[in-house]
C-alpha cells in the first residue's frame, strides 16, 4: 500500500458552514494555513445563498484573498448555474456540484428533485467549459429519508457521468456508512471515485481504511473534524484531515502533507473559533516512533 492518496480538505467550506460566520479574511487565512501543510486541494468556499448558509457569505472575497501555491487547486461548491457563474467570474477553476441518491434530501438541500439536480450538473458542466467539475453524491450509503440502495447510487453516478462530469465523489452525508456498505456500493460504482466521509457514529476512519484496501485513492476531509450539512439531521463532522494523515503516514502511504504543520493549523483554527476541535489526533498529537518506520 504505497500508492499516493489524494486528500481534499473541505474545512473552509463544509467544516465552517454549520458554525457562526468567520470573516472572509479569517477564512482565507485558514486556506493559506492548509496549503502550507502540503495539501494540494482545498475547498475554499460555497457560492450559495447567504440567507440559507450565512457562514458562506462573501465567497468571492475569500477567493480574491487566496493566493494558492503553484500546482495547488482551489475548489468551490456551487448548487446551480447561478452559483457556478459567480464562481467562474471570481476565477474558480475547480467546482463541486451536488446530486443525491436520496430524493427527499435533494429537495431539502438544493430544492430540486434528483432528476433536476442531475440535469443541473450537466448544465453546470456545459457552462464551466475548461473548469473541472466533481459531482458529490449525497447519501450514497443510506438515508434516513428514503430507501437508498447500491443500485440507486450506481444509477445516479452513471447519469452524472453521461452528463460529462469529470469526477465523482460518494458522500456519507450523515455518517451511516460501514465497511460492508462501502464494499457493496463500490461493487456497483467501481473504485474510480472519491469518498466524503462523516464521523457521526465514529466510523469515518474505519471506513476510510476499508475503502483504502478496496482501492480508493481520493478522500475528502476537514481540518479538525469540523463540518456537517445544516440540512441533514444529526450529521456529524467530517473525517478529520489530521486523523487520516496520521493513519496513512503510519502505513507508509504518500500524501505530500506534513502532519506537524497540519497540527499547527488545527491549533490555530481552534483558537480562531474559541473551541476545541473534534479531531482525536488534534487532541492527542502525533504517534511516537515504532518499528521500521
């Protein structure tokens, strides 16, 4: 298990969206902290209604304040064509769009049916031209609202690919995934996908390890383990970036991310927020040396 694993930190977007708003300058400072750890992909903003998600107000200002290092990529979440146009106008070249395997959640989250959200992803793909579009499929491992099966997830993924999206990411929106569910879903979708895991039931790191052994090489995380959709009941925070990096480091898997720098960024974020972060590694620190590594 020596292949490179790509990690996209969604902390400035997913991590902060359920919290009291931080100023755009503070969010940009967090993004720079993340890039300084060696992270090559960071989701820095969401071009959504500030009435619906107040913490994401000022997205264009955040983008303008961020100066990514060479080779690094800034991602922005866009729910519809209007949001995509605003992101493109702000200079964003990597977009995440949302679809869902759950009909009810789709209506709650983006006020569209699943069919409408898939069609919207296709319109965003056409509008985005040279930009990269990653479609994130919510509730890919079960939903409290309706019956989601691996075949439903496969169908949504197939239709999104048919609409031309560049990448797919399967999201465990409220943290119901288990290694069994992940293996079953990947048996239908294949492993050329990313995973966006939440830790509601303390299973996110276990699920990441299971997925890694099944061949997944892309993960979404959030610094400190913050996050959760305001439209998903009881959704816990994301898989913590530092928790996953510590595990991968110990396994000898390359990420290009400096854990010590990541822990420093986590500490500064905790100070900005005035609260401890959920990450267990942020609380306990790095591992002592042991054995060959």
